[in-house]
C-alpha cells in the first residue's frame, strides 16, 4: 500500500517516541527512548531540555520503526509535546539560550514578580490560563529581569514543538495549541494579547505565523529526512500541545469530561463557548486552553499526579528498577485495605501563589509499610479528581455520567478502580492507550488529505473502551 500512514513524533516529559499509525488507527510500529532534563551551566538545580539531543532521539526512534515499514506508506509527519516551553531564537530560527523546562524552579520568582508588570487577575481572565510558575509569560519575565540582553537580541520565540517543526521544514511557525498554553494570549479572540506582551516589552510579531492543528507547515527537508529515515518532501502537519490531542483522540464529544493522566492529570471538557471567568476560579489549578479546533475551548483543572507517584517510587522503592518497579508498588498497595491503615497523603507538591508547598504524609507509625504510603497517594489523587470534577461541572454547567481516562496513568489498574470508587462513576479507558498519538494522527491525516476532516478520521478509527465500574 502507498500513502496510508503518518508518523507522530511525541516528546513527553518521560519519553521521546516515534509512532507510525495507519488510516484505520492501527499503531504499526513504535519506538521510544527516555527523556530527561539537563542542568543549566549557571545553576545545577535548574532544568533545561536538550533540544538537539531530543531530535537525535526522535531520529533514532524513527529510523528504528522504519525498518519494518515501507517508506512509500508514509504520507506525513507531525510533532506533539508538552506546552509552555520554548526558546528565544535568532533570525535563522536557532535557539540563543537553552529551553527552560517547566520543571525548572527559576521561574518561581518570576511568578511573584508578575504584579510588577500586570494585574494578575486580568491576566488569568483575559488569557484563560491559570497562574503557574512554568508559564511562558514567567519565562519571558525571567529573561527580562535576568538576561535582558538575550531578550533584546532575540528575533523571536519558538515553542518547543515549533523548534522541531523548524528543523523538519525550515519554516518558523507557532502551533496554535501551544500558544493557548502560554498565558500570553486572548482567550476569546485566540490571538496574542498585545496588552500582556507590551507590559514586558514584546510585540506580537515576536511570535511567528500561527498555524492551526491539521494545517500543513511545509515539506520534510532532505537533511532532516535522512536523519529520520523518511522520504524527503513528505508533508509536515501541525499538531502541538499533547493534551488537546489526547482529548480529541479519546473520542470525547462536547461536554464529556476527559482525564488525561500522566506526570500531570488534566481534567478537561471540550466546549464551543466560555464565559463568566472570575479570578478566584484560578486558585486551584483551573485553566482554559484552546481546543484543537479553532474558536473552541478546553476548560479544565490540572494538578501534579504521576509526578507525585514517581517521587514515592524514588523515596520508598529504590531497590526496584525498570518495569518491575510499578508492578511491585501496585502489588503491595493492592494488599492494603481502603483508607490505607489511616495514612493520609497531601499531594500538593508544587508551590502555591505565595511560593509555599503543602505536600505531606501523616498518620505514620512504626508498623507503616511502603505499600500503604503508595496507596494513600493514589487515594489522595483520586479525591483531588473528585473535587476537581465537581468544580468543573459547576463552571461548565454539566453533570458527568462517566469519565474518559487517557494517558499513562490509565495503565495502573489499582488507581483506575480507586478513581471509579471515589467518583462512584464508570471510568472508560481506551483499549488503545496511545490517545495523544491517535489524536495527533487524526489531524495529520486530515492535513495530508487522507481524510476530509479529523472527525472523519476519528470515525474510521473505531475507538473502543474498557469500562471500570465502581464498587458500591
């Protein structure tokens, strides 16, 4: 067969992957390599993303999967990744400073300094994006206050997905779904907010031309094609922020809540309207990003989730490594009764608006075993989900009858059951776990002309679910 598949390059916080998907939604092949931040030269506690290293991993993974796939089958390629992160660039599109990771603590002070430039309440209500230290706005404030010469010399800014798209095509663009995460835009008009930008001394043309999901960016350059093991000249299609494509790829209709569970858990709903945003709504992780479709929205609430569980694994299971670690953790926690022998866990590990953290474990005794601590973390995160769903129902004026669950967290059967029991709602889990990749591939196929629309691709994929019923 010819031209019946696309390649999705997926850069996650944990893994860098290349995945081939055909027009029926079948994952033909995939390969991954671990992703990790590197320390900054100025401070070993600062986190940065090694863009060149990530692209090399993309290349290695793509060449690996292409050993089993005829190159003639590949119609296009697309890139999806986490939001907010990016780099200042020169006129050739090359970064002039490394990509500051969302994990980096250096922007905590920038968040505290925001009020020196803008009214924080207006920023959240106009942009729709809540106050998080890792927001792109806070990164730019950090440059303004700490490296003003770089900000003055920069030709512009590329989000991390567009850094890779530039390497693929040579074109400077801005993926729309990435812009919608930045706290630099206007929610309703879905353009860059000139008032926010001017307050930090930036013009709208600092960001290259915006492209919508499913829009063609260009053709794969010969040099990039050789690295990836793909034919030169194939189409490069815009996708962008992974969460939006996980939501669309889950099969969710408007008003149907989707929980994307990974390093972060993000509970979102697709909506064609958004109104009545008030500053106090943003106090507990609420944010409203741009949907994968223009002029649509994804109101949602986010919190650190598997990132907390990874911390539990590092602290209490250092003797277990690799794929056996979580099997061991789940096995030991499954033997612990509900309520974890009285252990309570506060999973609020990130600093609040005042820079304070509240993470805690209480109820410990000399008889406490590590399985109880892990289970208490799962229960605490599930309670966070319940309170977040209640808040989102009030904001979105809907009543959930079920939750669609996607992402890496959906592979944890114990956590899935605890969620269903805590919510007393069915949890629907896609049988194909690669939801972000499926969603991105739907837009890539639409942009490449394999389907008339992403919706047509989604129908053809025939999404199937496993349903977890709550125990009464």
